[in-house]
C-alpha cells in the first residue's frame, strides 16, 4: 500500500482524549525530534534537517491495548475507528504540511508491515491532551 525509502516508520494509536490539536502537536514533535544520525553517527538530526524527509504512517489501535489484568487485552482506551481514522489522517497531513513525504497504509486493514530498523531505536511518544 505505502512505501518509503530511508526515514521513519510511525505507528499511530489514537485514544479518546485525542483531537486535531494533539495530532498537530505530535506531528511537530516527530518533525523536530533529534533521533537521526549526523555525520559522526550521533543522534543529532531531525526530519526538519533532511532534504527529503520520509515517514511511513501506520494506524495501530493496538498500541492502546490494556494488558495489566487477565490474559486478553482490552481495547477500551482506543478511540472508535471513525474518530481514529480522521486523526491519523490529520497527523499525516500535518507532517505533509511540514514538507514530509508521507506514505500510509489502509486504515483498518490487516496489513503486513515490513521495516529495516537501523539503530535500533524505538520510542513511545505520547502527548497529553491540551487542558
């Protein structure tokens, strides 16, 4: 469905408290987060520093799976699909507005996501909803 070259793969989960403001703030955080290697191999560059930044945005409601109790995850913290789809697209659009080439999967589809993780760096970014 969607493919990029070197860049970031961002798995996006949406919860009930999220809105378009949170989507834009998260895009700004991803845009400016200094997690890419510089010429010395130090994580000192961000997407904003790249000539052709690329991001694969994959909707991932299972990020909000609650597993503290029992053996079956609960998905009650995940936003309903009709809300989540709109906010994942708002996040992708906010990145595009910053000059990022964004590829996406198909919302709600069962997909096979393949990536080569150079690093390995995996971060969880979660921003509180504005008060």
